[in-house]
């Protein structure tokens, strides 16, 4: 991908259903969104921008030395928010690959962010994402764990919600109506698959902690307090 120019967009909203205001939650002395921002910057893939509909998040990111873009508050999905932010952050269209790093992954490894780009070396791939092998038995049967199924009787993989899009694929994706499987399963990526788009997966060694509950937040504080 010698000619690839990558931009990373981190969507962040205050109106989380289970943990309102979580992007600004303090973790080891920094707001969670700043942790994610710093890890995305450490990946060294190119410019990083936070897409938000919150003035408080915008101000927090700017104070931390990052770049934020204000987006509409009525987007139905993170992909729509990313596409709007992309137009504002790169109106000339210089960046042809868009990394979507979720704003609630404060322990995401910078190397894993870079790894998400690898499948796009194949021009037939539209979208790339990450997964890690499920090694705990309780996760194999947990309905809240989104799984990627290997071939035959092989291992199951835990899907990690980080995506790398070709810019043209993202433009096509957000123009599509929600698909029947997407509406049934509440999984956006099914829209791409039903439209015939190709999604390839990079397997990484671990699953970053996603912060969705107070328990997750306390776990993130415990983990990151050890490394600061």
C-alpha cells in the first residue's frame, strides 16, 4: 500500500445508553477519549481526528493537543458520523483509507491499529477489521460477544470493533439503506456483506477492553493505572 494515505477517525458521543458521558470519564488522570486519541496517534498511520457532536468532547480533545470535528447530532450510526467528519477533515480527498477506531477502547494496542490495514494490500478487499481467538470457554457461549467463525471445526474469534475502509467503500456503504440482516442482528457490517462488499480480518493476539459499563470503567482504571 505504498500509495495509501490513511486518516484515523474516532467517533465519540456523550449520549451512551449504558454509560452516559463515558468519553470524558477519568482513567488514570486522563479522559478516556484522550487515551484512545494517544493510542491512535502512536500507531503512526497518519492524521487522527475525533468526530463528535459534543462541545465538551471537542474542547477536551483540543486541550489535549488533538484535532476534533463537530458533526451532526442525528446520525444513526458511527459510520455516518465518520463520513461527515472525513469530508470536513480531508475535503481534498487526499486520504484514500479511513481507519475507524471506537472511542471506548482505551487499551487498544497501537500495533493492532496498524495491523487492521494489512488486508487492504489486496485491492479486492473493501473493508478490513480485527479479531482475536476466543480462549475462554464462557466467551464462546456469551451472546454479547460478536464472533467471527473460522473454517470447519477451527477456533472461534472475538470480533474487535475497529474497521479500515477504502474511502470509496465507506462512501458506498453509508449510501446504502440498512439491510434486512443488519436490522435483525443490529450489526452494521452485515449491510456491507449483503451488498457484496468484501471484508477481510487480521487476527491479533488480544482483545482490547471496551468500556460500556461502570464495571468496565473500573477495570480500565485498574489496567491503565499500572502503565502510567
